[in-house]
């Protein structure tokens, strides 16, 4: 019997740059509107009320953690 090699699928990646912070990031899907892409950092800077990240993550990033509300 002959040797059968498995074909490895190469992952296609796309490199984009955030339009606000000039931060570069890589995706595995092609963006329909690459000029409108924002990094996570830029999104949360524009929408601070939508920032639902845990306090641990904010602490690692050096961001001020929101005070916890008590019921």
C-alpha cells in the first residue's frame, strides 16, 4: 500500500488596522467593510456605558474598575 498524506488546510488570515488607534489585529474572516473596523479598546473608549468586562480584566489593562453596586 502506498503512503497517503493528509492534506493540511492552510488557514487564511487577514490583517487589519484600527481606524482610531492604529492598532493592528488579525482575523480569519474577510471583513466586508475593513475601514469601519475598530479594536476592542477603541470600541470601549467610544462606548464606556457598554463596558461589561469583569473587574479582573480591567485591572490587568490598568483601567479604573467601576465601583460595585450593592443591592
